[in-house]
C-alpha cells in the first residue's frame, strides 16, 4: 500500500466544471488505510476530504469545500496512483459533484 502521510499535492489539470487549480494545495495525512486532507487555494477557501486507501494505493474519497462564492460544495472522487520516474506520485482522479449540477470530471494532481 502507498503511504500518503505528510505528502502535498497540486493539481496539474482539471476539467472545466472543477474548482481546483494550480493554486490549490492538498496536505495529506494517513493513518493505516484512512486518508484525510485539508486543502485550499484558488477558488477554494477551505476544503477537507476523507478516504480509504486500498492495497494498490487507490483512494475512494468524499470531499467538501467552501468556494470563493461562499457556496458549500460536496463530491465523490476515486484516485489511481502513478509512480513517476523521480519517485513522486501522480494521482489520476475521476470525480462527481454531489451538490450543485451533479456533473462529473477528471483531474490530475502531482506530489510536490
């Protein structure tokens, strides 16, 4: 299992209906297979996620955040890791809003 504890990530791509950007920083914590994160930056004033990490490092997570319009947004995300040649982790994410327009999207975040 990949251990994400104390790793920081930044988005490198996102679909247009997403709110994260290169200004968003995710600070991951992991205990056992439980992953949590606080994140902020860009359109996101404050966000949190909680997820479960499986034996292959895949993450099943739920997130909530307050955006710069003062809206509470919630969603579901599944992340698949890719180990880069430099030893860093890239996460390929498929997500869906559970609030707002309920649309889906894809993003990629990379370890700093």
